[in-house]
């Protein structure tokens, strides 16, 4: 049995299917610039469920990776709202 087939079947049984795009950058310099994120989530029918863009932070400590991770976390927050409750 192909490993991916079993995982894919399990995932589809447990959650809805989404199509998601997310991006993070750090400009005009990386590190240390302004780090915005973008996240789009659609359902199986193509309906936009989430379209968000915002600035994660500016200056010291900001990297493109910080913005990328923040975008992925935003996806998980949207699709699994109870997963981040204390």
C-alpha cells in the first residue's frame, strides 16, 4: 500500500477539504524589514472562506520565515478554531 494513499484517506475522513495559499515576505531587507503575510483559503467549490493580508511586524527580528510561519498558523487558526484554545 502506498504510504500517501492511507494518509490522504484518513485526512479526508477527518476534516473538510480546503485549497490554501499563503505567503510571507520581508522587504526591503531580510532580515530587519517589514514582514507582511497573505493567506487565502477556499472550500471544495471554490468559495473564498478567508482572504487576509496584514503586517506581522517591522524591524529587528523580522524575517521572511517569520511571515511565512505566521501565514501558515493563520490557516490553521481558521480551519481548526478549537485547536488553539487553552
